[in-house]
C-alpha cells in the first residue's frame, strides 16, 4: 500500500513539473520602449520575425538619425507590433510582444 502511494505521488509530481515547463515554454513577453520619440520605418520588426535577445525592435527618429528605442529582452518570435511609423511613443510604452521558447 505504501509503495503504491509513493509511486502515485511521484507520477503526480512529474506531471506537474512537465506541465509547468510546457506552460513556460510558450510565454508572450511585452517589450517596452526605453526612449521617447517618433517611430521610424527603418528597423521596425514585423509579426512573424524571429528575434534574438538584444535585436532592435523599434527605432525612433532623432536629429542625428534613427536610434534604437526598444531591443528584444529574449529570444523568440514577434507575435504583435503595437506601433507604426510616425507614431510618438514614450519610454515604458509596450511596443511589441514576443513569444519566447520557440
């Protein structure tokens, strides 16, 4: 009886661990702007683009030219871009969403 109980507890624990890993494997992460400005068309990612941590997602226009306003914080696939060229963004605005774990 004790042996069956131990096996059952082990199986339930294993199922919970595997389930947690699968849920975390497909998490969507909001990407925020670190600078304020007007979004340019150069350097703007598109839904479906594969990105790596540190890749430029959005650039803003400055006097000296376009500079990165947001970079990917994780490897993944861009699922949604919430800004478009010509739109003004503020630091902290969510500009894109990346599905990580792919």
